[in-house]
C-alpha cells in the first residue's frame, strides 16, 4: 500500500536580523535625500561612505552565517557607493570652478581687443596674468595645393597668431589656442584650409600648454571670396578668459 509523503512543513526557524545591513540601507536613503539639494551634496559624501562600509559589514555577516537578511546590505552598498561617487565628482567640479574665479573675462587689460574696440593688424591683446596674443596682417598668398575646401575664384590669405606666456607658470590653452568665432566679413564664412602650410612637426599647431616665458607663433590660412574686404578674427587663448577681437583688412 502506497502512502503519500508528508507535506513540506514551513520553515519556522526565526530569521536572524541583520542590523548593520538595515543601518546601511537607512544611511543610503538618507544620502540620496541629502544629495537632492545643492548644499547637501558635500554632506551626502560621508553618508554614502558610511552606508557602503556598513553594507559591506552586513554582507560579511551574511557570508559568515551570522545573519540572514542580505538585501538591505546589498542595497546599502550599491546606493551608498553610487551617491558617494556622484557627489564627490560634483564637489570636485565645483571646487575647480571656484579656483578659476580670479580668471574672469576682465583679465583682458589691454586697450582694445573687445568687440566695441577691435584691434588692428599687429595689435596685441594683453591679459592680467601676463599672457599676450598678437595677430599679424593678413596677406595674399598663392592657393595652397590640395586644399579641398577652396572654391573656384576664392583667394587664400595668411596671417600669424603669436602667443606669449610672460608668467612663471605654465598656461593650458583652450581648443588648441583658437576658440569661438572665426569668420570673414561679409558672408560669415569660417576660415578654411590647413592652418599651417604643413600639418607636421616642422609647422606645428598650438601646443596644449605654454611653458613659462614660452612664445609660439602659428601661421593660419583662410580662403575668401573676391569681394571679401575684412577678416573678423576672434580667439580666447584659454578657458575663463575674455575673447580678443581683431579686424584684418584683406588686400
């Protein structure tokens, strides 16, 4: 005679709570809520770290069979680490921005150079920390061989941009030294063609930074239609600086 096996009885063994894991979960939630405000971001970093550490301890207790609740510990670890990393990155970015407060657009101290008072060919834009930018005259040169941007009938002009770092510390250049608007008037045409006759070590582009008291000159080329009369050249040598402005007649 066959008998049915007895039904499985529920496990009535009491669960062993994981108090440190629950603490990690609570700290992680607090870190998330605190990070939701601008001034709470720095405070969220230690809360997130504490949640991560407590979560790791709680997970270790589960692995050592001293507790049964693993989910709160895992949530504490993941949330705590995420909030800590995000808030730490935002804090570093904010502090880096504060470090550049003394490099405001007012750094341009030369007479002229702004849009209201552009510089003429050969004019130098001077910045408070000793950086100088000089732009030469634009002169007509033969069309560059292999210039795929050259349109039939256009003429090629060459001018030189010189950067000088007169201070005793290096200066990092932005966008290889040329940033923002570079256009021809009339027509708002962007300068085209290679910026130096050859793109190699003999005719380099601007470096990533200027060493103390270093001087770098780069020849630039642009194509212009026959009726173009003026090159409106604008550049900012580094971030957090005013843009200097030149009007270069085209002959």
